[in-house]
C-alpha cells in the first residue's frame, strides 16, 4: 500500500503555512487601528473561535472525507438544493474577494519602495501587474513556483519570529496599558478582521484523504496548528502595538507590521519586512489563483458555474481567466480595508452556516454538540460585530455583503434553470 503524504507534523505545517500568509501583514494594522492595544486580546478570542471551528471541521472531515472540504459539508448538511448551491457559489466569490485583498496588499507594500510613495495609482498599478503575472504563470504551469512554496513558508516564518524576538526587547509598556486602550467593544469590532488571518486552517480538512491515520491525526493537527499560530499572532501584536503608538498604527494601518520594524532596525528594517510581505503575498496569490481556478472548475463540472469555466487554455482552464477578470474591478474600486472586511465577513458567515448545519448531522459525526454550537455562535457573532462596526465607519460594507449573497443565490437560480444540473455529494453514506 502506498504511504500517504500527510503525517501529523506535515499536516500541522500545511495548516501553519496556510494561516501564516499575507493575512497577518494586512490584519495587524487594520485591526489595530480599530481596537488599539486591545487587538492582542482580539487575536486570543479569534484563536479560540478558530479552535472551535477547527474542531467542527475536523469531525466533518472524518465523516465526509473529501477534497471538496467546505463545499462537500454544505451539500451534506443542507442537501442538494438552492441554499447549499448558492453557498457554494458564495464560497467561490469569497475566495476571489480574499485574493483581491492579498493582491491589493502587494500593491501597497510594492508602492512603498517608490519615491512617489503609496499613491492610489501606484498601488493599483502594482496590484494589477502582479495579478496579470501570476495569471500568466498559472496558464503556462506553476510547477516552479509551487516547488518554492516550502521555502517561502520558511522565509516568512523565520522573518516573523526574528522580528518578534527582537521587537519584544524594545516594547514600550506604556503603549500596552489598558488606560490608553479604546473602549472594550472595539475588541469585538476587530474580531472579523482578525479571523481573516486565521482562516487558512480549513485547508487541513482538504488533506484528509491523503492523511496517515486521520482518525488520530486530523483533530490533533488542527488544534496544534491553530495554537502555534495563535501564539505567533499574539506575540506579533504585542511587538507591533508595543513599538508603535496608536496614532502611528492608524496612520500606517495598511503596512503597520513593516512600520513597527523601523524603531528597532531603522529604514532597512521597514524594507526587509516589506520584502517579506511581498514574498508572502506572491506565494498567496499564486496558491489562491490555483485554488480559485480549481474551485470554479469543480463547480462547473457539477453544474454550478457556466461551461466557460471548464474550457482548457494552455495548462489551465478558462476559469482562471474569468476569476482574474472578476478580481480587477475589486482592485480598482475598493481600498484594502473594504476588501479585507468584506472577505472576512463572508468567510465567517459561511463558517457559521457550516457549523450550524453540522448540528443536523451530529449523530453521524459523533461530535460534541455544545462545541459545534459554540463554533456557529462564535462565527456569527464575529460577523455581526464586524457589520455593526462598519455600519458606522464603512456603511457600504453591509450592502456589499448582502449583494454578494443575492448575486450568489441569483446565479444559482439562473444556472439551475439553464443547465438543469445540481451540485452532487461526493460521499454517499
């Protein structure tokens, strides 16, 4: 029998690599601008919610082992109907919105190297260039970039650990005092954005078919990966908020992690952390474009997206080109905070529906109903607080989220009527 690819630690590193991407470079400043030094506790709370969600997903993965992951669980929970189908389409759109946030972040950090600075034109120019570059790379075959993924994960992890290790020696404890913290409610307002930095943990469940002894390893891998990342994120938040006064965090929110390296290492520190962010973004863009294309191709095969997504172009599918084209207007017409917030809210809502649906299958999965219920409540509450905050600060965010649900449902209805095909369960038992 062929030995399966993922043991316990390889699955843990898969989860860590998926979580510790460009998300922390985006989130630390954006969330810090909302919650100030309370964002340290937001990362702890976000990690607890991620642990609950990870527990629920691990139990679902054991019962329904499929590379389809979240989409398979939705179909199992809500049957082969309009609701599960539209959530599947929404999941695809969420991947694109999250990718747009990463691409926009690349534009921000790349523009920081120009003498003219981070103007809207410079940011959008670099964002579009990197999107077109990796679209081309994925069309001709991304083997070289894929092989470098482990090296990139090591680079960003080592860089973050070295930065945090050095920064902790320079922390100004006055910056961390609760007396200078904003209102406690801001801790919860930032929760949705913080979850964006954790969301890669679900990738562990996609590897269940290739995992050695999944009954023993998948839940352990999920918990250990999230705990390790939580410790890294909390210490990173302490390093950033301890070295930058709140007004500087707010001013540099799109690149706060690099800005926090300045007091310790000077301008060269900023440039190095910006370079690490660019490397991380490049890795995430390449991997996410591949994933989004595979999702679109899989859904098209099952009838959830138009046939155009299935047509082959070079070594990829036309779905890659459609996906890239849909990202362009997000880059041009939204800022980084808007894109990241919409992506995080939609991901939280999808997580909420997955765990709520899990309660219908609790006897089949043998999961602890209370923990699954807490995962659903935590996901929905985090999304609620994010929407509540944006209602006052970015009122159009709620409109964009509702519009995303509406478009997904409308697409599902149109495609059902036109193609007569439905998304099918991969696991029938």
